[in-house]
C-alpha cells in the first residue's frame, strides 16, 4: 500500500514543481491584458471549486478523503476537475506572457502529470462513489462541452 501513496505523492510533487516554476518566473508588471484575464478566470474558478467542495474536504492527493461526498454543485456541475483546470489556466496565463522552450516543456510536463493524476483519481472515485460513473457521463473532465 505505501507504493500507492508514493505514486500519488510523486504526482503531486511534479504538479507543484511545475506550478512553482510558473509562479517564480514571470514579470507580472509586464503581463499582457489577456494573461491577466486568464489569471483572473483561473483564480475565480479555483475559489469557486474550493467553496463548492468545502475546504475541509480539499486534498491535493488523488485519493478521496474518508467520509468525502461527491460534489456536483458549482463548477463541478460542468467539469469534474475544476481545480486542475484552474491550475492549467493559471500556468497558461504565465506561459503566454513569456513563451519559452523551458516554459513549454514545463507546461507539457504539467499536462501529462495532471492527465495521469486525473486517471488515478477517477479510478478511486469510481470505487468510492457508486454514482460516479453516471456523473462522468454528464460532465467533462476539464474543458466544458469538450474534454
């Protein structure tokens, strides 16, 4: 069982390393308007997701907390992983303000990491919540109406 938690922890470490790269590299003073718009959407989506979930149920690990409940309100009514969508938008806002080879590589690593983490999380959620398979059919993973 420790290897299961270790895999999840490694996914979280990669995710946070990528986020950290995007938080320490930009010159926010020279951010273009579109980057500020994306950043605002990312922050609003993240806040909406946390408030819909309740902070006490929030976890960075893909395994659901004990006694967790399936949340379908707020942004979770449209996408299953609004926190990951917020992370991707936040990092994209920085990337498009300062496009670089390293930035593109880090963003690609973040996308791959989150896809693996989503798959892992959804396997746990299918076990934890009997109605999760139906929920999956009525919502998208990250991008409303698309994916």
